[in-house]
C-alpha cells in the first residue's frame, strides 16, 4: 500500500467520511518543503468565505471599495469597450466570489439590452450559491450558468458549453496572488481559451504608500489574521490534523520595490503537528508562507499584456488612482 493510500485510510477511518485527496496531497507537499507553505486557494471554505466578506467591508481593506467605485462610476466606460452592438457574448468571471462588484456591470448590460450570458466560476460552491441568489434577486433577467472548480478546468467546460465571443473578468487583484512567473504563465494559459478579439478585464492593485498596503493585510480588526488561521482550522476538520491555532501567529511583509505583499504564519514554539497520521515538525519562529499579493505600476500592467499575447485597450482607475481595471484584447 502506498503512503498516500495509507494516509487516506487513516483519515477515513478517523472521520468515516470521504477525503479530498488533492487537498491532502497539497498540504503534505507544501509542509514538507524546506520553506513550508500552504496554498491560498484553500482559504475559501464556508468559514473562509464569511471571513473574507468581512475583510472586504473593513476600513483598512481599501481594494474592494476602490474596485467597487470603478464598477459603480465607470461601468459605462467598461461597457463602451465591449462593442456589444447586438452581438451575443458570454461574460465569464473567474473567481466570482459573491459578485457584488459585478452587479453594477450586469445591471448596466441588462439595461442596454445586451445579448449575453453570465458564467461565474469559483472554487467555492457555497459562494456561487450566494452569488446566484443575489443576482437573481436584484437583476432577475440575467441568464446565469455557474461553474464550480479550478479556473482552467472550468474554462475547458465553458469551451465545450459555448462558442460565443468571450469577455473574461478576473477582478479583485486576484492576478496579484501569484509569483511573477506564474502570473505570466497564467495569462498565457488564459489566452489559450480565448480567440482574437475576445476581451479580458483584469483588476490590478497599484503601488502606493507602503503603510496603506500593509494596513490592508494586517487590519486593526484582526480579520486577516483569523482568515489565515482558519486554513489551519479547516485542515484540522477535513484532514484529521491537530494544529493548535494559538501556537501560530500571522505576520505580514511588503516590499515596495518588487510590489510583493506576503503573508506568513509563524510558529510560536518548537512543535509537531499530526496530519492524517503524518508528523510535521515546526521550529520556533519558523514561517509558513500563506499568500502573496503583488502590487503593480501601470507600466507593468501594460507590459504583462503585451508579453502574453494581448493588446492594452483601456485603464479604468478609481478616483484615488489606487486601483485599475485594465481592458485587454486578445491578439
């Protein structure tokens, strides 16, 4: 019996429930590296969804307000670039979340009698249920088809579902949650699912006063701390681990040159944690890398478009110039 199968059997016997094999393998792999890490894509269970919604509403977290302003005040500018002119298209949103920002664009498109379908994609089925209920309650005539899962697996499903022209939304500065090389690869892979003339609208958090950025990720209410620690709680519940949350503390850094804002959990003591029967040792003060949120200049935004097969079309900025929704066209 392989090590993976024996680990799965341990969890299933303990919990008498099926185990997410990918989640388990990703956790064990990440915590077995010299630089321990956990994948931020697992932040979003139901508790994580609720915590992130609270983060988006807190005073220190400016990103959502800035992007909301763009969609509220400049939806007409964004729509003017879509060249809808009666042609049908699919509005595909990657990492749709609760869709609160997108509602402004959907309402504007609906009032313009645009012939479109809204295809939200998210890894969280729970948040997709919240999104669909909210859209149907507020804009009842929008045709919605949701897709749960990984972005590229969902895009593959969408390719089989529809051959319509695509307008892809990737908002919330999610593109900044990747290392530089992965960000470049992501845009190239995304382009493989698009045709010449398709549009991509992407949110980028811009470089600004470093103290403003740090406060957004180390908020005075401690919500980001709880959001990071919740992943340990999820691993305990779903993978049979015994993390003691009080033995880890959240720590945030920001490099104003690279634009990398990085989150860590720091072990507060020498300790050993059991995960599905596997023992993982942590030294006192050892960091576990959780997430990067990279900040960009407008020049870096345009350079990323050009080097990955897109043409920059437009910058839509909030009134402070802190955040941009960039419109790119697939070459």
